[in-house]
């Protein structure tokens, strides 16, 4: 735990010691607030379905932009080799980097609390739905981060890592959408339906926390962190 904590602190500080965190938070809140409030007053309903509904697509571009540097930058500037010689296990480095990016995502989510507070001031939204919505945001965001981190371990080019992260997240996002399910063979329907990132997120947004959705996201996070660890280990052997 000590090594994981050290990596976490180093990576988390690096976000705020540079402009990355401030740019990410500012643009994220600015775009999401604009997209939400431009239709909020037209609908005349005090709810945040519009806000939560656009988040899978906002995440699709914002989160890979955060994770693309996590390992690709280490390899490009040559610090990955130094890191591998330290008495730190590979999984500790991967977990520390993941938790740092998840910490940035959590801080961003906290700063977005101004939106539900405004909605609650203007009406009486279902608090339970808001809580489930933010839980879904963190779980889905964690899955995106794990995928983006894995993409970053595959290359030293941050742009390539960014594109790989977006592509993988996009495939897992749409694979459970109706347009894909209706055109897939019957034997693939239950598999695609379960694998879809968006399908489980939509389930949480209904206001009911199902253990199957929680297990799904934790499994996706664990699986891609495991792949990241294997990727780092393979580079060490090479």
C-alpha cells in the first residue's frame, strides 16, 4: 500500500502542478453545463436526465485525454525504464496511476455539484436518482479510465494512446445499444447486452442500484488494470 500511495500522490500532484487538471475541469464543467442548461429551461422539468444522458459521450473524449499520458509519457521521456528498476511491483504502479486519475475524476464530479444544487433550487428532483446518477458516473468513469490506462501502456505516442482509448471505449459503449443488438445474431444478443457500458449505466440511472451493474463495472476495471499490468511486465522482459 505504501508504494501505491506514493505513486498516487506523485501522479495526482502532477495533474495540478501542470495545467492538465485545470483545463480538464474547466472545459468539462463548461461544456456539460452548457449542453444541459440549453435544454433544461425548455423542458420545464426539474430533473437531470439530460445531464446524465450526455455523460457517456462526454467521457468518451475527455477521459482518454487524461489517461493518454499516464504511461505513454513515461516511455517517451525515458522514466519508464527507471521506474521499472525501482523496488515497486508492476501492479502497484498501475494501481497508483489509476487511482490518481480516478481522484481527478472525483474532484471534477464534486465541482459539478453546482448543477444539481441549481436544479434543486428551481424544483424538487428525486434525490435518490441524483445519487444513483453520480454513482453511475464514477463507476462508468472508472471503467473508461482503466481502458484508457491500458491503451497508454501500449504505445509511447500520446495521440495514438488517445485514439486507442476512444476506440475501445466507443466499441464497449455502443455494443449494448439497441441498434447493435437488433442487428446481431440471437446467440450474441445476451453477450452484447451484458458487455455494453451504456446499458449498465442506463440501468443505474433508473434509480435502482443493482449488484449486477456494480459487479460489471468492477470487473471491467479489474480486467483492464490486469491487462495494463501484463503490458507493463511484457515491456520489462523485452
